[in-house]
C-alpha cells in the first residue's frame, strides 16, 4: 500500500546554532591547503572531438582526490562548466557526453571512491557511520570538502568561465549537489536528484533499506550514542545547508523511492533558500526518480542558465 506523502513534510532535524561557524571554519581550513592540481592527458579515453584528462587535487587531511575532466577539442572562448557528483556506491563516470554539449565537465571522486581511496577507505557499508559521533572527524566532513574543491579546480582552468558553473548529481550526488551549491557561491545553477544525506533521522524511520539502515545498525549496537549521532548529523544534513542556496535550483524525486524517502525530498526542497526553484515529483518511480524523463529537463535547465 502506497503511503500518503504530505508535500509540506517537515523533518525533525534542527540546524545547529553554530552551524555557519562550524562550516566557515572548515572552509577556512580548506582554503589554506594548496590545490596542487594535476591534469594528466588520457590518450586512451580521448577521442577526435573530446579531450579527456585524469585530474588530481589536494583536500582536507592531505587526502589526494581524483576526478575525470573532459572538454570539447574544438572550442572558441571560455566554456560553461558542469560538476557531477557520485552516488554512494557508484564511481564517477567519464563525462564525455556533456563535453559534446559544449561544457567543460568534471566528475569528482571524493575520498573512499575508486582512485581516491589510498589514504581513506572505510568501505561500503561504513562510510555513513565512520566516526559518526564526532563532527570534527566524521567521514563526510572531508568527503563534502573533496566535492567542493572540484569547484576550485574549475575556477583554476583558463578555458572555464567561472561565472557559469553548474552542479548536478543524484542520490548521494544529489545531496552533495545541495551542499556544494550552499557552500560555494560560485555555483550558478544546481540540479539535485533523489537527494540523499537529507533528513537522516527521519529516513531511518521511514525506510529500512541501505545505506540509511547503516545508521540503524550502528544504533542497535550503540544505543547509548543516539543523542551524539543526532547532534553530529545535524551539521551534515542537507536540510541544514539548504537555506544558503541562492541560485536557480531543480529537484527531482520518485514518489515510490524506498532508499531516499520522498518526504525528505519535499523537506529539503521546501528548505532551499532560492526563490527560483522547481520540484519534479515522479509518481510510479522509485530511487531513479524519473531519470529517463528527467535527463532532458536537466539538459535544458543547464543550457538555459549556462549557455549564452
């Protein structure tokens, strides 16, 4: 039986009073770390129309982060750029199709992902609960910054127009897109699909599927830490970040999603600060959140806002 989903659903998370202070401190720490970007041509994955590069840059804790970067070979002038962020278990694809549309396109692999796991590799499952009772060492502290630093990489490129940067992702990538747009004002547009990392403590009650079930597994083993878990996650919940988003935003959810509950999708959408926002709710769709219908929406949305 399909449950009734209120569009005005409010998650129990409350933004900590020192949220901005905490994250501004993290950003200041990250800003003191030289990017040390390395851009390595990849002839095997380069084609007649697209140049492909392996990219590496430094992030918090001295972690070296990997990415794929593609640009159209025949280009004139500076390019709009798109940053794509990965799901929980998936590894970033090579974004050739977006380079063919005329963008400089990068897919980042935050710590623990393939090619970025030499220094930090908690495994899956475990990323979600690694050091979950300490906001200063919780896995997503570095993971978020790894994603945000990809914006710095784009800004360092001569071929990129720093005023035309878009961010997109689905599931974990959708949650990362929310936090990136919130913390990096250089982001001009954002598309977040089936946003994970939003409404954590509601999600673990609404659904019993992984990855959120990792939190329930942890709490069954450590019930004495529940208050600490809730306190930590409030600093990392996309809903706490969302009011800082000021750019045009689209969000898509599946109303039968049993991984990222649609209630949390409504909640984060309603919390987004930008007045220019639109929600696409796909009935009859699960965690793919209407991807096959919605891909064209994303393409048109980015073209409208990023191409002259």
